[in-house]
C-alpha cells in the first residue's frame, strides 16, 4: 500500500467514526460517479423520473484524472463520498468504488447500476484487482443470464442480481426516439443519406494504471475494398479520448456523438469485447466481430461469454471483414433469439422498474 493510500485510509477511518454518530436518512438517495461531472446514461434516466418530493437526492460526481491535481481532487472527493454514502439509505454507483468497498456502514443499501448491458470480458472480482470489490447489495442486469457472472464480479448473492433491465436501453426500444435521432444525424451529416453505414466501436485494451491502447485497425483498407455507397463511422471508448483512424472522405470520426444515436443510422456494427454489442442486438441489425487478439485476450483476461455463441463472423483481419460484408455473412437472422436470451424485458420500461425498486426500499424502511 502506497503512502497516499495509507493517509487516505487513516483520514477516512477517523471520519467514519465521526459519521457513525449521524443517522441514516431513510429517503436519502446519492448518485456517485468518477466518470463524469454530470448525470449521464442510466443515472440521468433514473434521476429524471425520481420524485424529488419523495426522495432526498444528492449528487457526488467528478471525472477522475490520473495527474497529481486529479489525485488531490479525488482524495477530497473520497471524504465527501464517505459522508454522503454513510448518511444515505440508497447509494447508486455505475463504476467501482473504493469508499463503498472499505467504509460502508450497516443499513446503507448500495445498488450497482453497471454501465453495460452485459459483459463479454471478465471484470471485477473475477480478475486480479488492486483491491477486492465489497459491500455492494444489488446489481442491475438485463437478463437472468448474467446472475452467475455478476455475482462473481461484484461479490453479491446470485439472487441480488436483479434482471429488471437497464434504464438506458429504454430509448432503444422506443421507435420514435430512434427515428428522431436518425433525422438529426442526417441533417448534421447529409452525406450519410442513402449510404450503407458501418459503425466501428471497439473497447479499449489496458487499464487505468497501465494506460489505454487500441488494437490496430486499417479502416482505409476496408473502405477501399467496398463499393462507393459504403461509409465507415468510428467511435472509440471514452477512455481512449479522441483516438483517430485514417483520414478519408468515407471514414468519419464520431467520437463526439452518442453511441445509441449512431445505432439508428448504422447498418453494420463491428466491435470486439465491448458490451455495446448487447445494446446493438436490440435493433436486430448486422453484427460482426474484429478480434485479432482473441486467443491471447481469452487466456490473459478471460471472458464470460464465448463469442462463437453469437454465430456472427469472427474476423481476424480486415480482409475477413470485407468478405463478411460483401457476402452477407453478418446478416444475423437469428438475432431475435439471441436478444431474447440477453433481455428479459423488451418494453422500454426498465427505468420505471428501477424507480419502483428504490421506492420499495424506502417504504420497507418506513415500516
């Protein structure tokens, strides 16, 4: 343990003793994020539907930076987290949390609103970590399929993995929302109209401690082998920043656009171990995988899902991607059946089910 972590633990331990004299407020709900200073995705959906007269809502949102100033701000934020966590009845997370894992008091309920509709790659306590995840009470999931994997990753009972859906998927079940996003994108990018759109959206390689990298991807080679009515859009994981591919009229950087919105105009998705493949399944469109490092990745990090189970093209190089597209190998006719495995609910009402769950905790406390 480094000196900074030792100092942080000493301060948080002393603070915990003081906070133990405060009562847990029965209707207090706190959102905690280290990824953004604003409510986004599932958090935004939940917050917008919470009755602020019924729930006493608090936000503890920062964007973590690895530099020295960022470390200092995180240090201060941990102290704020500790107070909010241990005086709230419900705490909502969408990433892993050091304070919860080490300093949560009895009586606080932590709901992990995990930022993915599933998990191909292993994560959490299923892999080697700097510290073990602990003290989570419930985890949201889109399907009972994930109960074993999430139970292992988050160290919660299998029955506490709740297959009631993720709020952010509600928009993908909303045809009007998709139509509106399509119109907006066509207005912004008129050159995409009447084109066959390929979206390349991979996950990152590496981690926050060792840095992030991307697998080499020759977008120019792909687009040159396809007819003129094909365009390739790309959007990398936010942790990669504005990572860019080759500069070409038919290769367009979409790192600044919303991923779900991009789904509305995409005819094909090329991805790898990213959980967004599950989101994309909702639309039952063409899907293929670019996984030149599949063997090494499966052995070193490990996977919860065998990609071959999707029965989609598994491409090791760019030529195989072109072949899959040209010969319609990624027209997945069985996608509806796969979607039914990974989404127990397909009604666009997942946010409401989450609100009902939170309300149940509050009312149970009152009784």
